[in-house]
C-alpha cells in the first residue's frame, strides 16, 4: 500500500469506528500527521479523558496508553506496537516503592508518569515533566518524599525548588546521553541560538547549564511554546528528535538544530502508519489493566490532574 492509501484507510476507519489517534511529539512524522491530537504526556493524558471517542489508538509508548486506559476505562485503548516500552518505566517495579513506604509510612511517593500501572498503584501522586515543579512545590514542606524513577528530572526538581527528595536511580537511556559537553559544543558552533533542553537530560542539574542565559529547561510542550514565542531565529533542541517535526511545521522561518541526531527513542518509532492502520482494522493490541490495581493506579493520576 502506498503512504497515501494508508492515510486514507486510517481516516476512513477512524470515522467508521468513532476512533481517534493520539500521538506523542516523539512519534514518527507520518504518524504525527495522521493523528487527531498531538501532545506531550500531560496533554495526552488530559485528552484521553475528554475525547469523545469509542476507541483510542495511542501512538506513543505503553505507559502512556496505560494512563489513557486508566483515565478512560469505558474506551478501548489500543497500542499499535506491543514492544513500545520505555527505559524509565521498565526500570522500576512496585516492590521498591512498597519497601520504601514500609520504612517511611508517613512519606510521599511521587512517580513520574513514565511508570507502569503497577508502580502507580504504590504511588501517592504522579507528575509529568510539564508539572513536576508545581507538584513538588505543592507538597507539605516537611514531607519525606521519594521521587521515582528519573534521577535527572528528580535532581532538576531539587535544584529549582530546594525540596529534599530521595531519588530512585533510574534514567531515560535516550535523554541521559545529553551531556553538558554535548550542549557546550553545539553552543560554540551556534552562538546565537537558544538551547531548549528536556529535564530528563543528564545535564539537567548542572549549574554550568542552568546558569547559562541561553539555556532553558522545559518539558516537550514548553520547548514548543518557547520556540513559537521567542523572537530568536535559531534553536538547539536537546530532546528526542521527533519534536523537530512539529517545531519546523509550526515555525517555518526559524531554524532548529538537534543537539545530536543520536537522541532517538526507538520505542516511539515502533508506531508506524502500517501498525496504526492494523491496530484500527483489527482493534489490537488492547491495553488491559488488572482490576486489582486499576483503582489504586488511577488515584495518583487523578491527584495530579486535579492540581
Ligand atoms: P513529556 O512529558 O515532555 O511528554 O516527556 C515524555 C517522555 O517520555 C520524555 O522522554
Ligand atoms: Fe521512555 Fe526515554 Fe523513550 Fe521517553 S524518550 S519514552 S523516557 S525511553
């Protein structure tokens, strides 16, 4: 099938089945273009809850589709690729959190939304990179906090809020490649550029970066907002390369340079036009969350969305 035929079949199936495609900014560019809604993980969670659809095809990674299924149990949530994991979500299990809770019964577990439903079921409140600072600031000042699982985002929150938090030692293998040296090398090549950096990056708590007036730390939606609102013409983008598609589409007069073309999340690229089409056609692969944990896993997401 040609690309055009696939797009037409996807559009027809969406109409026939009252289905929508949600895609993350890291998805393949063709999939982004066929999506009904494109967003970062916070925007996609909200959209999953409000969308008027019977079926959601989630072109992202598994934890995002699980979040959508928890928020919208009455909708059928499908993932085009079963193998679309996440190095952060797959690096921690509920046991680590249960042990911490047993030792710290008054403590608060804050889980990044990049976690499995099982981990969320041991969590008090979730956050995404877009709301992490406000969620942390909203917790009682004397609270004992365990932040799970991203040590880079966790250190960034500590650097910005001064909150004391115990950090789980996990990381995103994609963003953990973004080092201070990599950023400084690119800044030397493009001295006029603003540098927009995702806080999962290894350099996210380095004062050399944080105190540099041309460097900005943002979630994916923050990166997009800054690029649109800024009068600058050139930007170095220190996050997953898929984001460049939307940046370039929205800002034709501006130049976007990836900090490195190796910052690629292969899990996100598993959703292709073909797999989105097959997911819609065969209504596969449905995300199921065991009823014994669904209620407990939804509670920290609801706590986050209500903030
Ligand atoms: P956002 O919260 O910016 O969407 O990031 C999600 C993610 O997986 C980053 O690697
Ligand atoms: Fe997970 Fe990293 Fe991929 Fe985001 S970029 S989905 S955190 S592996």
